[in-house]
C-alpha cells in the first residue's frame, strides 16, 4: 500500500489490511517533528455489519424497592394534589 520511501530510500512503514478496498489515499508526507521516518497518511473506510448501536434506557425493575415506593406514595394526599 505504501509505494514511496518512508525512511531515506527504503519503504519501512507499511499499511497492512485484510480488505484492500477499504484503504485509500495513501500518501507519504514530510517527517513529523524530529522523526527520521516520513509520515504515512491514509484514509480507512469502516466496514459496518449489522444494525447500528442504538442507545436506549433500560429499567431494572427487579432491583426496585416497591415497599418503599408504596410507603412514599401512600403519604401523599392525592385528593388535594389532583384537584
């Protein structure tokens, strides 16, 4: 995938993939900071299989303290509150 030298006259830095079509725009640029290797820049496409992850709220009713909720709710004067 890297067709130009990345250190002096040698190709030492590689981009390895099992899906060649997912990699594109492989470029060799100037070294980063004080590195003696050239920078290898590339675009990788994401291969997505299955349904996208959807965040959802899950109520864990098994862990609820129904007795405490009943005690709390029974202390409310619902006739006054719902007028």
